[in-house]
C-alpha cells in the first residue's frame, strides 16, 4: 500500500540453523525473480525511476492495496536485460550505487544518483529532456 514504488534488490541470507535461503516477501509486496544481480539492479533502477512511478500512479489507486499490483509490470514494459548493452549496464551500476548510498545514509549523494537513473531511463524509453523535466514537476 502506498503512492510510490520502492523497489529493492534482495539477496539470499545465511542463517546459522537453516543455511543460505532467499528472502520471500509477503502481503502487499511483490517479488520479481531475476537471473543475476545485474539484472535485478537493472529492473530495480527502472521501477524506482520517476518515469515508472508516474506511469504506475496513472494506473493505480494511491494508498490502497491495489496500488502497483504485479500486473502493472505489463504496462511498464521493461526491456529484457542485455548484459552487453551500455545503458542496461549503467542502470544496474547506478542501482547498486544507490543501494550502498541509502544504506550509509548519504541522502544528498543518493539524490544525484536517482537523477542519473531518471536520465538513463528517459533515454531507454526515448523521452526527451523536456519530457523528463515535465515528469519531475
């Protein structure tokens, strides 16, 4: 429930008694399996972008359980991850950097990285700087 997608990359964790296990979300959280860490960060960057969040808000009821249900991914149309594509690799690297900055509480630096992600996602979807500027307003 909410009014903004807040995606994160989760990795398996180690437990002393049961070994290494994946984190499995419940309730109103969606889980998107990925082939590898780079692909997960690529998808995460797109989902956290202003472009994806604007689209999701136009399709979802803000603040309710129906906000950003998994079916919304059909509307976002995330291009398949290509590990050889420069833009895809940049988005994955920026997401990884954003995760580290968030963990360290470096909000000012995080905002810069989030802006870079928005610019890359705009390029991915063929949006102009003018269109991106309108989305940010």
